[in-house]
């Protein structure tokens, strides 16, 4: 970093120096070459462009040659080829000796830059193709992920619907089902998108289980009141019967659980007794073997 700082400071101070106009093209030519050797591409290119556009130096083939070299170092191969071709034209036009060798050298440089330009263009085209292919692959992967997500959501929704239908069937098969539980499950199934044909039996059962509405006070008569009381008694009897059936089922389940626990306890006691008996027999055999060994 210190060396780079010193190079930048030298560059900044060097550009502040005012040269004799007659010496400035030569100074820029040599300074551009020095910058190129020091890998200071931008500064070398600035001096070379000033040479190629200067009032006097633009007629020098060496100015355009230096510009071509600076452009080549900067990776601008097409512009470097044009600069080398311009240098070759000036070399022929001004009759430098030996012009043939110089022109051949400049033409070779131009051809080399053309090859580099074509190679760079091919590499850029290949990079663009790879980038487009990567974008297409990324887009396809994204679409595939979206499709998988949608399929997973559809499977989850269908699984929820099937579960709700199974729950409705279980409630329909249970004689102790009450109206509130069944109606809540019907609403859940309807919100989940279950078909109305599958909800029809449950809706009919819920309608049959619905408590009778009380007659209005202003319009009730003796027959309506009697009918209401009859429906209310029937509903109470149905609820009472369902409660009794639930209680009986719970009692039966409790008895079965107690019997199972008692059976497991008996089996456990039996295993403990058998293990104790085997241990006692093993101890007796060991004692007998020990006594026989002592006598021997």
C-alpha cells in the first residue's frame, strides 16, 4: 500500500509539471510507456489519447502505436486494432525506413488485437448464453417450486376435507351426538369446501336434533304451546337418553380398564413368584454342589 501511495503521489505531482510545448509529446510518449510497465493502465491510456489527439503528435505513427498498446492493456481490443491500423497508414504515408518491417509489425499487432477482440466477444457471448441458461434454469426451478407448493396445499386441503367428512360420519354413527357439536362440524366442513351432497345427511340429522323454537308470546295459542312443550319434552328425553348412554359407555370403559389393570397385576405377581422360586432352586443347587465339592 505504501508503494502504491508513492506511485499515486508521483503521478499527481508529475501531471502538475508544465513542459515546453515542443517537448510535451515526447514526454507523454515516454511517460505512457512507463505507466504501462508499472501497470497503471488508466494513466497510460490518458497520455496515449492525448498523444493521438495532439496538434503535432497526432501525425506520428508512434502516437497511434502507443495508443494501441495502451488500449490493448485496457482490454479494448477493437479500438486497439483501429489504432494499430492508423499507425500503419501513417507509417506508409510518411515513408519511414524500413517502412515494410514497421508496417508488418503494426499489421501483426492489429491482427493480434483482432483475434483478442474476437476471443473476448466469443467469451462474452458464451457468458451471456450461460447467464441466460442460468436464468432459465432458475425460472424453471422457481416455477417447479411454486407448482410443488400448490400441489402440497391442494393435498393438505383435500386431507382436511377428508378428515372433516370422516368426523361427520363418526358423529352420524354416534347416537349420543348433540346438535351443537354436529352443527359446528357442518359449518367447518362447509367452510373447507366439502361438497353439499356429502353434507346433506349431516344437515338432516342436525335439523332433527335442533331444539324446538319457543312460540312467540303474542301469537301463541293453546295448541302451539302444547306442541312446543311436547317437542321440548321429546328433546329432553333424547338428551337424557344420550347422557345415559354416554355414562354407560364411560362406565364400561372404566370397568374394562380396571379389569385390564387387575389382570396385569396378577400376571406380574405370578412372574415375581416364579422368579423367586427359580432363584431359590438355583441357590439350593449351588449349596448342594458346594457341599459335594467340600466332601470330595
